[in-house]
């Protein structure tokens, strides 16, 4: 009986390490772990001052309506643009029925060092003039470390890869309620537009 | 005296290779997923095996402790194959070095156990590792979602293919041990 103790003890320790590392075997990627670590939904969307493409400063909590928030950086070689193209389709599918009266879209750049108002304005113009209720924004008067804390509290993983040009990041879309609570989180890599639109509609309808 | 010089040279070679793989070549290994997972990780494990061959006197005799050590080795292999761990090794080079040391130790302790462990465990351990590597390879090959943000989907699929090949090689290795030991047992009868 004594002989079985060392392997059993070691097995227990090893399982505990893997359990802790994967948030109870539920989060195997940095994205899902960061999201789980931020807390279960519904939860308060962290506050940060943002500045949009027209230089207007705003807070998500002050919108008093549903807001679909996503995070990008303009130098992203691929995935951010793909997600924004999806958002464009979503915007067109539910506008003007819901947007902008009940829902707004906010795309926030987390690349404080490289992106600026001129760049986000030019970037927004690429989507044409018929994207209603969709703002592109930057953190306003916020240091990189403060904004990094905000991202972690929101559940977004964003870290520059060695070399600096690529930022590894999550692509989740957060649906924030008028009470400033995250009520739905969408993963555009796993969900199609129709499913996202349906869930947004059902949330807004209550 | 000659043996001592030979051993010292081998130890120095292992040390130099560990340093080269872990420091000057780290950026090159970290550039793509196949290099990181299929070259750097096994390279460190192999260096650990070489180190154990050098230190022949370090042996774990008790079966229970041998199994405990093999569980630790298996856990470390699982740990460093998790997408979260892989991403963090790319973002933080110091964390990648933790992986290097862990793999070196895993290779070292595998051999210190291997020398004295019973035949049944010699079969079970590579079989389990092969199954795990194959399952990981198949997952990486078939997933259309990027699991590690530091790499691309193409690299993820390429790594999956290489892991499937490694898994099969490990199975062949396991079968070789099985039939060799069975043949030996038959002769003894």
C-alpha cells in the first residue's frame, strides 16, 4: 500500500497544476484563460475614457444603450480586418432597425503607440459612409499600462510579440448593456454572423 | 583519465548546445510553431537524455518512485503542449527558458528511471506518450481555429502533421521494445 503513495501523490499534484493552469480544464488558450480570469458574465464593463474618430471623448458607460465593443490594432496583418469586415456585415444587417437607436458599435484600437485619430478616421472611411452608429476609438489620456489593466479586466489578451510589429490578441466581441454590464461575449472565430445577430436581437428584445 | 576527458567533453558539448538552443538560436526556434514544438522542445529533451547517459550512476530503482517520475515527465510534456503555455513561451523568453530546463530535466529523469524500470512500464510509458502526441497532432491538424496567437493556422496544421509522424514513430518504438522483450522472455523459458 505504501508503494502506491508516491505515484498517487505526484499524480494529484500534477493534476492540480494542470487544473490551475487551465482554469479547471476549461481554458486552454491565453484568450480563453484571460476571459475566464476576468469573471463570469454578466459583469461590469471596465471604465476607460475613449476618443473617437471625430475627436469626441466618451465612456461606454455613458452611452445608456447596448454597445458592441471589439478591440483591434490597425497594423494587424490579417485577423482584425477580417473581424471588422464581419462587423460591417452585422452593422448592415441590423441597421437601421436597431442601430443606432438601441445599439452602437465601438471598435477600440489598443495600439496606443502607433494608432492615432487620423489613422482611425482613415481606416473607418474605408468601410464607406453608410456605416451608422459605428465608432472607431482610441484610449484617451490613458497610459499603456493603465490601458493594459483595462484590457485584462475586460477579458482581452493583448501582448506584443518579440520584435514588436505583431500584437497577439483576443478577437472577442463584447455586448455591453445600457447598465454597463457585459451580457454576451461572442467569438467570431467560432460563431457565424447569423448566430451573433440573433443573440444581439434577443438580448435587446429582452 | 581518458574516460574523464571524454565525459568532460561530452558535458561541455551538452552545455554549449543547451546555451546555443536556449539563447542565440531562441529567436529562430520561436519564429514558427513547427520549429518551437517539433525541434526546440525535443532537442532539449534529447539533451537531457544525453546528460543522463553521462551520469550513469544516477538511477531510480524503486518502481513506485519510477512511476511517480514518469508521471511528472508526462505532465511536463502535456503542460508545454498546451496552447496557453506555448503562447506565453513566445511572449516571455524567460518562460521559454523554464520550458528548456523542464524538458532537459524530463529527458534526464526519463533515462534514470528507464534503466531499472519493469518491462510493462517500458511499454506503457511510450505508448501513452505516443497516444498523447498523436491526439495533439490530430487536434492541431483538424482545428480550423487558431489556438496559439503567436503563430499562424498553416503553422498549426504543419505542426499537427509532424506530431502525427512523431506519434507513429513512438508507437513503432514501443512495439520494438515489446517484441524484443517478448523474444528475450521466450529464450529464457
